[in-house]
């Protein structure tokens, strides 16, 4: 499903503050697999996820999704790729705080050619799945950290993606909520979605549903 | 279509989040449009009224100047004028201004010639006292402003001073109809003999000549001929007067607009502040939208609607406000500023008219810059890699 071939990402290339965030990384994640990339802060985990999710282009190397190269696509097609295939859970949730729960979840659906009724139905189903039906009209800023995480999950799944990327998904959750989240991701995996998680939380990489654990250090990847 | 409806839905919802800020912005915007459009509408309306007044003027007016000052012109000049080919009618006129120190008002005294055909329509514009119309000695027809200024009613007596310091009384036998206020508000119509006495115009002289030309394309040519046969006279063409009125009101309106430049400057500062960059929160929102699958064009559509919604609604509100202010309320305060010095302002209401030019000028000064200031920074933010959002920048 996801094939990363000798990918590097260098920020501020050629300048004194040059950073090698990802260096010569190769990786293959088959469809329906759950892979965890662990490593200390600043090791390049998030950058690797952004490259896989088409949020940024690699400085060198190639990334393929379902056999198609995506890393050199023009901006418009990168957006289309994200819209169709990728759901991303950000470390900081990246929710719009004064928008309601339902509007936040519906954000990825607005640019699509869906009727308002279909969007409502999809949002209903997602909120039901993350058990936030009763918080539908609440502004996100009034929710707890755990609830905000669930809104972020619902939003990541709004476009029914084949690939789910999660960046430190348990960073703001206690152990119980982290377990709950992993159960939710396990269910997504069972639906055949490919999941890549960046985390250094043992609750995540030690979870039985995780197929592979990879370690990143100074931008380089090694399999555990 | 669904995409546009969804984006519109999101835009409206997004605006509602900041309703107080948006409301304040819209009030400010509307007020600015209101100020500028009021000046433009009022100036346009006054110019229109002035044009109507100019249309009633003769094609050519001939005055006599001595040492640059207007003095009575010999009535015999009328005979010389008859020699000029192309003149349809010559009307000698007795008229002048009468200053009243107590009210600081200027009245316009017109001498009425009972015999002249041109005056026969007068009956249609006089309310009462019409008998044909002819004005006998010691009789006067007054404009509404005079009646108010002197607290007079029909049948009462108006006293005016002659140049020889004697006082002459006139019975008010008629009043001009309100619809003619723009032209007649400060007018006192007297018998020609009485007018001569009050204005000090001796027999054998008149104030000026009104000349009507049969072929309107020949007005300038005829005016040149008149200047040749009557040296020392000033020949005023109707179009020159129209241009003068236009210039005077444009100047006054320009002066008023200059005083409003402060508002425009404040608005420009606000627009510049917006154009020079979005807030961190706005950039973050745009980044989130991009990261969740929004295209740059989706963001631009949303931001354009947002800018258009705010600016156009405010623009329409300001324009409607100024229309009501100018054409319904009669532009209180502002009218005095633009109309000029006269104390007896005619209480006429302006004929409502809004030209496309005026709207385009206002749009280009307000809506267009605001729209640019909304869309350009959003476009700049929307072309940034969503990667920056993920990093919490």
C-alpha cells in the first residue's frame, strides 16, 4: 500500500540552520497493516508522516501509494490525494476551537460534491462512532482533551480514507483513554485501513493490534 | 453546485462565530459609504436641480459693465440687437438683489411686464391673486421664502426701501407655488415701474437683455456678433452658466470630500493592516482547512464570499442610508455645506437619482480594496505547505 523509497527531507537546505529531518528512509506498509514509528522528539517521526500523507514533498526519494508515485505531484493533485485517501490525526488535534463539533468533523466534506443531507448523515455516523452524539453542537473549546481527540478522529475519518496517519495520538490522553483510542484504531484496521502511527508511548507500540514497530533516530529509520 | 453551497454554508457559519467583530466592521464600513455617497448623491442632485434652473434661462444674457461692475444697460440697445440675424426674441429685464440687513437675506426683485407674451404663463405658477396675470402698481407676488422671512400672508403689505431712502408699500396679491421654490423662493415680483423705483433703474435703461435664438447651434456665433455690435457689454451664454454651476458645486463637493479624507485614510489603514497579513489564528485556520483536503481555490472562494458578504452588504446599507438621508430627509446639515451662502434656502426636495458612475466610484473606493485585502493574504496563506500547520506553526 505505502512504499517509501530512500526518502530524505532537508529543511533550510544550504543554509547554516539546515536540518536533516528524514534521511534515506525506506519503508513498506502493506494494506491493512498497523505500523508504529517510535523515537524521541525531533527524531523525524512527524516529518515522515507528513511526507506519506502528501502534506509536504520530500527533498529526494520517492513515495508510492497503491503503486502510484505521489511525492512529485503538483499541489492541486497532492490536495486531491489527501482528500481522497488520507485521514490525519494531528498531535495538537488542529481543530478550529470556536467551531462546533459537527462543523469541525464536516470540514473535509465541504469541498466535495456532497449534498448537505449526505454530509449530515456522514457526520451523524462518525459522531455516533466516537460517542459524541450529544456534543454535536458544542464548540470544540468546551470539550475535554479526550473529547477533542475523538473529534479529531472523527474528522480524520470523514472522507473514509484508506490510509490513517496518527501523530502522537495519545499525547494528551491518560492510560485509559489511550487504550480506548487504540481499540478504536484496531477497529479501523479491521476494516482494512492502513494505519501508520508516530508515537513513543508504550501503550501504543505495545498494543497487540500493532503489526510492526519501527524506530527513528536522527532522521534515520530502523526496524525493531 | 453542492460544493458551492457547502462552502457558502461554512462561510456563513464561520462569519457568525465573530458576529460582534463583523457587526462593528460592517457598521464602520456602512458609515464610510454613507458619508461619501451622501456627498456624491447630494452634489449630483444639486447639479441636476441647477441644470433644471439653467434650462429656464435665456440662451444669451447681455449685461453692461462699467469698470468691471454691472450697471444698467440702455434700453435702446434692444433696437441694435434686432439687426442681428438669428435672434428669435429679445426680452429687456428689470431685476436685482435687495439686501435685508435684519435677516441678512438677499431677495431677488423681478420687474413684471404685463404686456410681454413670455410672462403669460405666470398664472400657472402663482397660487393666488392671478387675474391673467397682470400686476398693478403697488402690488407684489412673493416667493415662499419672503412670506416666511417677513411673516406675511396674502392681502398684507410688504414694505421696501428705495435708493432715495423712502419706503414704498406693496400689497401681497399672490404667492408662487411650492413646486417652483428652487427658482422663486426668494423672488419678489413687482410691476416694472415699481421694480425700477426700488432697484434704482432709470427710465430708458434695463438691467439686462434676455436673448432667445431660434437655432440653438448658432448661439455662440450670435453671441460673437452681439459682442461686435455692442462693445462694452458682457454676453453670457447659457452653457457657460451651466458649466459655472457645475464647477461651483463640484468644488464645494470636493471640499467636503476632502474633509472626509480622514475617514477614508482610516479605512485605508484598516485595509492595509488586513492586506499586510492575516492573524496567526486566521493562518492556522487556513492551514487546517488545507490539511483536511481543502484546495487553494476552495479557500479563495470562501474568503471572497466572506469579503464580498461583509463589504457588499455594508455598501448597500450605506448607500440606502445615504439615499434616505439625501432624498427623503433632504440632507440636513450637509445641504447647507454644499448649497452655499444664501440665507433663504429654498426647502425643495431633490429629485431622487443615483447614477452608475457614482456607484462605480464608491465601489472602487470601498468594496474593491476590501475584497483585495481579504483575498490576497488568504491566497498567500493558502499556498503555504500544510506541513507548517502540523508542526503547530
